[in-house]
C-alpha cells in the first residue's frame, strides 16, 4: 500500500485496519442491498406484468431495502469524503480558512447526525411492536437503519473533523470548483 496524504479519500483507511474493515463492510453491504433492490424490482415487475400474478410483499420489501441502502451508502460516502459539496471559497495560498469552513461543516453534520440518531431511536421505540402489513416484518428492523446510518455518518464526520483540524494544509488551493471532492 502506498503512503497516503491526509487529503486522500482513503487516508484514514490506510492508517487503521479496523476503520478499513468498517468502510469495507459499509461498501459491501451497500452493494448487496443495491443488487437485492434491483432483483426485487425485477421479480416484482416480471411477476406482475409477465405472469399476471404479483407476489405479495415484494414492493414493501423493495422499499425497506431502499431505506437500508440509502443510509448504508450515505455512511460509506461520508467515510470516503465523496459527499456533495458546495465550495464557497477556492483556497488560494492558505488552507486555514478553508479548513475552518470544513471544521464548521463537519461540526454541523455531527450535530445534525446526533439529533437524527436520537430521533431515529425514538422512532424505533415507537414502532417496536408494529409490523408491516405486506411482509409482517417488524418496523423496528426497518427503521433501525436511521439511527445506525446517522451514527456511522457522525463517526465519519468526527474523524474527518479531526483530519481538518490536524492537517489544514490539505486544503491549500489547487482544487477546481468542478472537481472539488471528486
């Protein structure tokens, strides 16, 4: 493995095997959920339109798979720092101002993520004994994606915040607005 700089998307993964494992699990799970979602939709469409015999619950299961995919993929994107950004300042000669903006942005992401973890936990608690009508799957399993996903996003944002504080030089000029974050 080559030496990574703090500005590289996989810098933290190169420094920690545990973190690398977590990101790989997120990536693998997101891929599996996306493939599963695709297959569920194909089966649903084929059964409904090809055989005129829709399978009960496939639409609901596809929706639940999509919920888990969304939060799993969002946490992976946060880990790799590939999230959608709006670059307000190009950097110039100093990276300290841009690093300050990054620190503020990550602090906001952490605060919102923590609020969503709490809200998600309360939602899971309120739906603990309720099951979906089509599949009979308890909603607690479906809605657990929200607090788990946002907890992972908060973790990644906290680690990225530490990187922004520790290595402000990674933000020194050079990035074009069109390719920032890519």
